[in-house]
C-alpha cells in the first residue's frame, strides 16, 4: 500500500514538473527580447548570475545556520543585514573610515554584538515557546529595525556604499569583470566551505547543533548552551551583514525596503537546502541568481507585466515548497501545548457592543480628519481580526493578509459600474454592499491556492 502511494506521489510530481517546464518554456518564448546569444552575452549572464547567487547564498546560509543551531526561523535576517549595511555606510562614507576598516568593524564587531544581544534579550526567552510565538517575535524585530533605520537615516535621501576597488577589474574576452563581483563570489564560496567545516568538523559546531535539540542534555555533556547560542546568532548576524553589504554594492544604492526583503528571496534558497543542507542552500542561491540574470539579459517585460521579473525568487520558493515537501519549519518541540482560550458568545457580543459604543462616542466628538483616522483604525482592526482564526486557532502564521485586502478592493472596483477594465463585467453600482460579498468570493480561491504550499511548511 505504501509503495502504491509513493508511486502515485512520484507520478504526480513528474506531471507537475512537466507542466511547470512547459509553462516556463512558453513564458520564455513569449518574453524573449531577441538579443543575440554569443559567448560574451552568455559570459556576462553567468558572471552576474553567480554574483547575485553568491549574495543570496550567503544570506540564506546565515538563515540556515541560525535555524539549525537555535531552532528559530529568523524573519528579521534581512532587516538585520539592512541595518548593518547602513552602519557600514555610516562608517565608510560619513565617518571616513578606510573600506577594509569599516568592513571589519561592521562584520566582525557590530554584527556579532548585535546578534549576541538579540539572542540574550529576546531569543533565549523563546527556547520553549510555540513556533507561532517565535515567528511573531522575529517579525516584530524586523519591523522594529525597519522603523529604527528610517529614524536614523532619511529614506528619501539617496545613499551609496560604493564598491570594493571602485571601478577597477579585468577582462575575460570582451566581458569586463569588476573586482567587487569576484570578491563576492570568492567570499560566498569560502563562507559556504568554512561554515560547513565549522558545523561538522569542530567541537563547537557539534555543540551548536546539539543545543537546539536538547539544551539540558548538551549542558550535561560539557556544552555551554547560553554562550553557544549567542555565538550562533553572532555568526548568523555577521553573514546577514556581509550579504547586505554585497547587495548594496550590486544595487549601487541603499534601500531599506529592498535590503529587508532580501530574506524573502533568500528563503527560497534555504528551502531548496531543506533548511539544513548548506551545499544545497548554496545551489539554491545560484538558481535564484542565474534566473534573475537570465531574465534581465534575455527577457523583456512590458505593460502590466513590467514588475514580473521581481517575482522570480518568490516563484522559485513556491516551486521548492511544492516539490520539496520535506523542508519544514518545525522549531523546538514544546513539552505541552496550551489550548487557545475562546470567549463565550455572550462575552464576545458584550465586547463588540462596548466597541461600537466607544466608536460612536469618538465619532460624535471628533473632527472630520479624526473620524477618518477612526475609520482607518477599524479597517486595521478587521484585518487583524482575520488573523485570529488563522494564527490563534490553527497555528498558521500569515504575512499575506494585506494581499487579500488588496484583492478584495480590486474586485470591488473591477466588478462595479466604474470598473470592468479586465473582465468587462459591471455587476453592481459603485459603493454597493454586494461588492463586499464579491470581494470575499474572489479572494477565497486565491487563498486556497496560497494555502497549498503553505501547508507543506
């Protein structure tokens, strides 16, 4: 019976892979820019792809190291790299430190201190917390670092960290290779090899992996769980800093949003590595980098599909989740599970009545701009309310709720008398209450589609 089920799963996987391959081939054919394929164009594509792949591999490896040695999946990894990239800019550009000195102070001093403090203040308290609590804390840390960076460095100003050795480089045929890209590739390879040796060939690495499984048992065998966990977070933060600096050099500018969202792209490489294999994580980074370089050099997007290239890492992530179901975010095992406390119907109705009364009082005494703020607060409350059954009851965490808000708003406009630009359907008048139902109906199948890969986590 088991063999039969495995055979069916393999056939389903092969069919899905064939469908994906056909779809990708169709997209490439329809989006081909018509550029001539030559040795130089292929070489440039490979160089840029390997450079980007090395950046994503370093970022994803830091994520894997932190997860493997602490059991906590760190959504703030990208924000930590972003914040430290700004510190590197502050030291190099504002303070005038020499490039190597600024790099050493950032990667080997500021980053380890930051990681050790985060582990001591926040993560050590989460060693026995449920997975949802761990993820929420790292998401909160990400938002805190984004706000802190925006406070210290005005997001409207343009900043650049420059590149290693400036514009110098060398030629391979007719293709110019800057030194900073070669440094990025070599650093990625050395880090992958060094971290692999550290985790599997040293006593410290064994202790780092043992602490995540059982802190008490590791301590009985001579390990020091607190110091070991701090070192793990210091190492992961240093790798985040290096990835943030490399990406800032490649982009030629510092951007809070772009550097923070690096982790979303790096997540795909970590999943390809099944959240534990550093060599496969490096391969995953190369797949992302080469895919991005290929679309930038040989494909063209126009009209409403112009931002399509930015979705490539996310598409790779979805494919990895579909074809690698064994890559799961599990965290530490919790000894006991606390059931969610559900209010009674009477208590819920009483609380809702108090909320309505408070809203009516505020609207009655507030000015027009303040009333708008109250309306915005209620809408935000409804969005947060949608997380209660998802996170509180089922234990599934989602960062995509605002996406469904946008889908509902789009459907309400598209199927109203003032819309119809895509499907040509004008079902109800603008502002009709029935459009609320239409928005919900349109969002449901998209939510089901998104749940398919999410359930594999």
